[in-house]
């Protein structure tokens, strides 16, 4: 029985490791933290796999566990005091030289994405980046499809606004670029 359950878990849950690691990396921002989150997610999934209903969407179930674990870790971290080594903090502050980019960069797009409020960022991440359907994203976020669609729409709009502001700050004429595309 346990052997069959392990094989079933391996066949159903493990194919999603790469996608979940990408999602974890986007949520955490650091590879080591993402790997820890992924490990915690799969550990919890294994522990509760006996409650998984065969024939349902395993990918959405795993995303739901990942998002729950990430939220729990963030709550736990917010309760701990922030510790910084003073020598490292002082040195990094002295070495900071803000770049002046002449065009939009991946870093500026990432900053605009990271600036989205969490519910909107999660919807954009699940649907636009990870390619989940609205239904799968709804299952992962434990929200109705209409809520997912609303958050996705607002997230996309906020992202566009942030990118337009950044483009203008870099001297890119957004209206001229839009007119060239229409021609």
C-alpha cells in the first residue's frame, strides 16, 4: 500500500517540481529560500497525499500548498527582529552607485512586478507567467474565478502603469512608440 502511494505521488506530483521551483524563486527572490520553500511544499504534500483526490488537479493543489507555505513563512519572518551585520550593511551602502539606464531593463520590469500588491502579483504570476487557467489559479489561491479575473485585470493594469512611468523616467516617449505600432 505504501509503495503504491509513493509511486502514485512520484507520478502525479513530482513532474511539477520545475514549475513550482520557478514560482518559489519568484516569490522568495533567492534561490536558496526558493529551494527551502519547495522542499517544505513537497514535504507537506507528501504528508497529506492520502487526502488528495485522484482525478483532481494536482498542479493547482501543489500551488495552493506552496502559496500557503510562503504566506506562513512571511508571517513568521515578520514576527522576528531584522538582524543585519553592521560591517556588511555599511559597506554596501557606501558602494551603492545608482545606474542611469538609457532604456527599459529586465531589472526595471522586475521592480515594477515586485511593486504590485501581493494579491495582484500572485494572479499575474500564476496565470500570465506560469500559464495556469483561471480555474487552476482559483484553486491555488482558494478564490472564485471572478476574483482571479478581477485581480489579474487590476494587476496587469497596475503593471502597465508602472512600466509607463518608468519608461517616461528613462526618456522613452510612450505615446510615440504606441503610434509607431499602430501604423
